[in-house]
C-alpha cells in the first residue's frame, strides 16, 4: 500500500497495521472508538473523556500540551495520533526521534475532516465504518443553510477572543447557517474588542463551555453588546463547545446542533 501523508508532509506507512495506539487528541480518541477500533487504544490524554466505556481505564499520558513522552514510549504504541494545534511540534518531533509512527492532523474545515477520517480509517482498517462516517459528513457539506445569521461566538474572556475564517469552528458555523462577525478581525484566533462586535450587530450570540466555560455570570461583562439584535431579542445561548472544536465522529451532528440555535424563531 502507498503511504499516507499527514498534515506535516510526513509519510506514514500503512503496514503493519497498528495494534497499539496512543491518542494525544480527545476528538481523535473519540474517532478511533467510533470507527470500532477502541480496543487498539493503549493510552490517551486526561482530556479524552468521551466514549468513557472504551477509554475510562486506559493509562493517561498527561495533557495535550504537556504529554509524558517517556510514558508514551513505554506503552509501545505502533501509532500516535496528534494534531498541529492541540499538540506541540517539539513533542511530535521527539516522539518521531524515538522511532514512533506519528500521524499529525490539522483540519481547518469540515471538508478537511473527511480527509482525516479517511486516513485514520485506513490506518486502523475500518474501511466500511469510515465510509459511513464520511458519507454523513459529505451529506452535511451538501445541505448547508442558505440563510445566513450574523453570529458572535467568543472562545475566551480576559481578553475576549474568537475565531477567524481559517478554522474548523468557523466552517462548522458557516455550514450551520452562521455568518461569523469576527471573520475580518485579524488572525485565526483574534483578540476581540466588544465595541467592534457591537458595530457588527450580531443576531445570535453563542457562548460555549470550552475552552473557556461561559456561564450566566459572564453576561454582565457584555454590556457593550446590550443594544445588539442578539441581546435585545434574547438570542444568547450557552452551547456545547465540543460542537465547535471536536472534529470527526461528531462533525455531522454538530452542524445540525448549531443550526438549531441559529434558525430558531
């Protein structure tokens, strides 16, 4: 079989198929389980909390930004799953220097998730299940909402931050029918001035529970937005942040979930 090229341009041989996998990315852990290959997992991060029946008793190798690389090596993985945003390049390079096979992902759109699912499915030989999951994502790509609702969705506070156009979160929101008011605010994860957001007059405000856990107490710090259509019409929603950041197994469902908030009368 020809090798897979990961997001860093690194070739990954498909043979032998990995029987032992360490995942350093929560959404990739969830994907492996969804593909029916959860029994191959031998180590995960402390943030890999979904699919708890499959991963609840697995060894924890630290966090995404500070994994215990020696512990990873001792688990003797035949594949390590990583992500360019969630994991540090120096950790990936060190794992490769240990002789480990590391697949790095970097989906910045829903279409990119198809590539990730296909690659992971090929690695674990879950062709049929992988194709079913890909088909569900492709149906989502083909059913985007024509109506666009202006949305403000912060991901952090003190300072206020959101996401720009070159991100998975932005594309999921776009497919759900949202027009991200922070698209022109700067880099991929810009620091935001609420006066700027007020000028964009969002119709909906989504407050996710990760990476920052927004709660009702945070509303009092959003006074600059008090005259926006979103607040005047009561369309401020606390939402599951995984819908915006966990790519893979939940992508198709996440777009449908976000759509409910944007197109509620």
